[in-house]
């Protein structure tokens, strides 16, 4: 008995089993031995054997069985036997051991309610067919977890624990056959310390991760970041600072696709439970604002961890043992309501969630493919292994699918990259806030676009003709792949007709100067493009501009000509209101006289309904 207890105290469960087996062989009616051996089975993940031992112990001493219904119910939960767990907790709730104390009665009611919820979830399973991520990501001797994919889905960064201790980042690339290459250490970020639980922006240039017990740390675990330069090299990791990190515990970051928001788990003072989810925003200085607790709708008295903020900018996934679930840490889905409040979390359901602990969900850009790491006890060794799996997320649990714009901005004459300003604005009422940022030194930018909305894009730089475009995603993804743009900005003094956007007469069609149907009333989105033109004319005071209105062939010739003239005049009025002298602006309306596409289709007619401008020396 002493030998067995000593091994149990040291966590040497296999070593404890051997003497307990012998003792039970000689003392088959001694309940205490069964209860002790059940601990070894439980800690090694063999819950069926643990259940058998607890039941044997209860049978050996029926007079003490009442208080052991609690342990039996918990084991049934861990083994996924939810109806049996309900019966065990019902017996516990009505037992003489419980009814004598109010505190026990309260806890028993909680256990029984939780078991009934777990049973109901398991009775209504969701579609779930997980498979190991194929290729060279998972290994038999190490733990792989916390997958995060690049925006194009072609590379994965993961955390790998080597030799049971050292945590580092590894990268794998997707191959033509759909499998993944052998994961290699991520150059420039890994150190002799542990790095793990990472999140990366959509452009792949800003990495946030968890590191514990570093000399420059504020607490047990802190959040750090590294940035990638134009050559693709990573900077040395830096602590996010005292606004984010405390003497407590900060971990498991999830950064938004645009790098503006950061979600993470923390055990800092003032929270609602053991660990809560927090949110902070990135300031113009590059630093982060003081974090805000997500509040009681999301956070509970239990632990909320592993947030994942979807690229759709509206859906949050996380794990919790405080919301109703299947017995361990379950995955939940929440999001923001139209009035910017958190929605009541929804359990992702059984068997996505089980009686074990589920963690760190990652959902790809398409909204349907999910990745997660799964813990499994190896019965033959008693050790835990972790591998990365993927599965198709049930449709009702998916975030909105998104695509992205990836662009390179260059000088049209020299081909050199330009540091320009790009602006992206939604055309729908529910669209995300406008984005205005600069390209990197390489002239590139990448922006994620939630589907179901339309967007206007402008790119400009002093001394160049601005660029504009529009992306229509109201019917879902407008194309199978992302928008890949090569934007060559034309120097203003160069002949504009050389631009690949110019029409035969050298005029350029506005892409986002839009009007109310059948009228000359400018829509608000028109201001982005017209402001760029007004700014250009202000800086190039020797230039004038001709504005021409066009229509399709629907309607009478006279009414079309009048409407096109009125729309050209509306653009002129806007420019005058923004400081451009009337004498520098000429207008014409030519109705349907100069189509650039067929009028036999709606798409063609939409292109023909346009307003153009032409710069004149």
C-alpha cells in the first residue's frame, strides 16, 4: 500500500498499478484499493477501467456508495457516457450524503444540470469528420498544435513541442497534391526560450505570440511580437508592453486580419473567472490600447481561453469550461450584434466537443475548413500526444466567407515600387469601417474583404494619377480566387491616354462615382474618388479637366442626354465646392452615343453607364 501511494504522489501511475493489482488480488473486498487504482486509470485516460473500479469499490462497501456517485458521474462524463452520468448525478443529488448540507445540494444540482445539457448535446450530433492534416506537419515523437494559416492558405505556422519541453514555431507549405511539406523551424523568431500560441496578420508581416518566463517579461507569460521586413526577415521579438502585459498571465493571442484588433486570454486581477478574454486596439503609434474585458456574456466564473477572431470581422470562437457543455473545455461561437454587443455564445455541439478538452480552433478564409489540435492519451505509455486535424465546419457554425485584394503598386514608367496611400470603403450600410493605409516599401498591400458586400478602392500618390476600382461581392465571392492587382500609377505629366485604363479619347472612367437610380444625385461613396481628383487638380494648378456623362441605351435619346449632362454637372459642382475654379472644369453629356461594351447584357449596360474625366494641359 505504501509503495502504491508513493507512486501515486509522484504521478507514476503505471508504477502504482502493479502493487495495486497484487493487493486487490489478495483483498478483493477492500473498497479503498479499487478507488486508488481508479485514480491511475483516470490519470492515464482509461476511463472505462476507472469506472469499473469505482463501481467495484461501491459494491464492496454499499454503505459508503452515496458519496462516490459524484466521482462515478464525472468518470462517465469523461468517457462520453452522458446518460449514465445523468443517472449517477441523480443518485448523488438524492443521496443522504448530499441532502444534509446546503452547499453539497447546490453543487449536486449544478453537476446534474451540466450532465443533462451534455446528454442533450450528444443526442443531437452535428456533422464532424476530422482527419489528420496530411503530410509532414504531425510527428510521432513531438506535440503539434496551434495551427494558423496564411491568407492564401498555402502556408501554415504551428507550434511544436520538442523533447517534451522546448516550444518553437515551425512552418509548412502546401504542396500540389494537397499535402503539407515537412515542417521546418521558423527562421528569425525562435530562441532558446519557449515560443508558442501564435497569430499573424493577413499580410503575413506582424506576428504575435506567447512567451513565458523571459527576462524582460512582466509576469508568468506575456505577449510578444515580431515584424517582417521587406526582405522577408523577422525582427527580434519585443514585449507588447505594460499596457497589455501584467504580472499575471497573458497568452493565446488572436490578431485581426488587418492588425487593428487583438484578442487574448488573461488571468489579470479584476476578471470574472479563472481566465477571461480581453480585447485591445492598435493605435496610430503602433502601440496597443489598454485591454477591455469582453464582459459577462462571453466570460464566466470558469475559464475562457483560445480566442480566434475570424477574418470576417464579426465572429469569435473560443473555449470555455464555464458555459454549458460536455464536461471539459468546449468550443463556442459568438459574434457582434448590429448594435456592437456580444451575442450569447453557442456550443459548437457534439462530437466537435467531447468530454475531453477542445482547444484553439482556426477557420480558413473560405469559412468552411477548420483546423484544431487534438489531445489524445496513449494508453500504452500513459503519455499525452497532440496532433493537428482538419474538418469541414457545419454550415450553421461558419463565419462569413471572405476573399482578399493583394496588390503591387508601381511607377508606370520605371516599374519601381511606390509607397502610396490606399483607401478601401464598403458600399453597403453594414460594411466594415473604411480603411486608409500606406503600402509597404515594396509597394504591396493585402486587405481581406468579407463577402456579401461591395467595396470601392482608390490608390494615390502625389504626382501621379490616382487609381480606382470596385469589387462586387454581394452575391458571395465574385470570383473563385482572390483579387490580384498590379497597379501602375501614371505620372501626371505623362500623356494620360497611355494609361491602360484610358478610353480611346484618353478619358478615364470613374469606378466609384455613383448616382441614385435615374437621377443626378451623387451617392456618398463618390466622395473618395472625387476628393482624389480635387486634390490632384489643387496640386497641379496648370491642369484643367473635362467631365463627360454617359448612359446605356435604355430610355429615350433626349432623356438620356439630359441625364448624362446633369450627372457631369453634379461632378463639376462637387469639384467647385472643393476649391477647384469653375473655369478649369468643362462638362458634356453625350447619352448613349459612345458605348464601351454591349448593351445586350446588364453587365455591359453597367459599364456603359459611366462618368469620365480627362486631364487637359
